[in-house]
């Protein structure tokens, strides 16, 4: 993982690569990559985008599949809404620039399923509004799932960087 930029209202970026594997009853390898950018916008606003994707090779047990849904992937959905041997996800957000207390509008999209069916079709899509305190240390989001299963979810979590 590498990250640059410390100013909470300036340009910041972070890139990550994760590698996971196991041997024994199941033999598999799971690579994933992510990229996050945060930048000032005109007026008292800051914007952020994030993208990630991953796949797996070998015989992957259910507990080692990729999971999409919930506050760290696609807000507005329950965790494990989509699972599979591959995934992609993206997030975008526009927020007020005061790092002590921010109000944000966001949208998330993501998919998980069989690697052979890697697609944007049937992606989970959600939008909502959030409040971030202490530069993301505390976060509350109210998100609406826009594709089935639709509905509203409230998420409260700590250490939310986007």
C-alpha cells in the first residue's frame, strides 16, 4: 500500500495491492487492487473517487469468496448481497471541505460473481447522504439501494476514509 498527501482538503491519493492465498484442503490465490483519489473542488467542496477489482484462481471456499454490500463496498445493501470469485466496485463522493464535520453526497456501484461472468450487468447501485466527523474517524451514512433488493440502510462506522 502506498499513500501520499496529508492535507484533508488537498490532493491525496492511495493505491493498494493485496495478495491472498492458501494451500491444503483448498488451493487458491486472490489478487486485488484499489485506487483512491481525493481532491479539492471549486468552492468549499472536496471530491473523492475510489475503484477496486479482484479475482481468484483455484478452488475457493465460500468464506474466501469476494463479498460486495455494506458500508465498505456498496452502502445501502446488506453485507454478502453479492458474492463470487471476482468483484469490482467504485465509489464517488462530493462533500463540504471542513474536515471536522462534513456533509457528503455519494454514490456506490459494485458487482461480485463468477470470474467468467465479470460484467457491469446486474451491478449493485446505491446513492445517499453522509456525515463525517474528525476527517472520517466517525461516519454515518443513509443510503438507498437503487437495484433489487432496494431499500434504505443506515450505516455507522469508524475510520472511514471515503
